[in-house]
C-alpha cells in the first residue's frame, strides 16, 4: 500500500512539473499496473429472404446458436477487450467490429479484430437462427454450442469444446484441443463425423438409428452403451459395425481421449 501511494505521489509530482513547464498533462491512471477491461452488448435483427445457411467466423470467445421456428435471424452478444490503459481499451473496443453480410443463399457473421496486434479481445455470440438453416461455424479459441436445428451442422474449432444437441441432420465437428458432445438423429444418407486430437467424444443417438458405425482411439478406450450394433469387428483401439440397415454413417475418432456412444 505504501509503495502504491508513493508511486502515485511521484506521478502526481510529474503531472505538476509538466504542467508548470507548459507541457502535456499526464493522466496517472494511464500508468498503473491494472489491466483495463471494457465490454459492451450488441443486438442485430437481420432481415432474411431466400437464405438457408448461417456462417459464423469468430476468433476468441463463445458461440451459442439456437434454432427457432421464427424466420428471422437475431445476432446478439457481448464484445470485450483488455488493455494496459483505459485509453487503449476504449480504442480497441471501438475498433472491434461485428460484421454481418447477407448474400443470396447465406448470412455471414464475422468478428473483425482491432487493428492493433497488442489488443486482447473476445466476442461471445448468442444467435437465434431458423431451425431449417444449415449452420457453419469456424472458431479459433472457445466453446461452440448448436441446439435444435433440422439441417447440416459443420463446426471447426482449434482450441475449445463442441456441443450439439437436438440435431436432425448431418453433423461434422472437428477440434484440435477439446471435447465433443453430440446428440443427433440421422436419416438415410446423412453423416455424423466427430474428430478431436486431444479430447473425449460422447455421442447420443436413438437405438433405432440406421447407420454404419466406426470408432477409433489412439490413447484411450471405446465404450458402447445400449447400442444394438451387429456385424461387429473389434480390436483394442477400434470398433466397427452396423446399426439397423446401415443407411447413414457414424465416424468417431480421437487421438488422446476416450469415446462413448450411447443409445436411447
């Protein structure tokens, strides 16, 4: 406490000295040891016409997407920054942009980072999308969640978990460092493809699912619960077989982690 008071006294003396010399006034708060965080909420109601696909490109933060029965697209959330000074934090926050572009078949939502390479920033998205739309997410750092859609879901994450639930359509989920949890209902010709390098995979499907099944681990175990798998070929690190008539396809793979597939 004494050290901080002494430092503030020195800075104050500097301010007075500069002012007496007719120079620029120094703000003592710009030179403290605290990281300054600023954030603000955003809300965008996007008009849709003939589009059928949502593409989200985020860098740091979380993405949560909920399918709804409404025809409109709502993009809301919070964006934030952290900097060593309040002045820089304000500048970075103003420069951090949420960009929404509408095309003939797709709406794109992108995070455009501050121009300064020193900026520490994040964006947390909460998006409502028509449940009939395709969903594509490209994320670098953070968790992605997709719920209640009736079309293809395609998620790519570098560092973070992926959670999808109540999906009626193909699911492709890939992460390098993170877990994958999926609840999906597949029909003929659809695919569930889940891959992670460092993380576990948990899949839930109806027992009535008709699909070929393939699961592989390098360092981990495979656990199947309540799945009527037949024509099974099994080894220590791999299981393949068929559910029902094998009309869809399930592909699960992790390097460092375990796989659990559950029927309900």
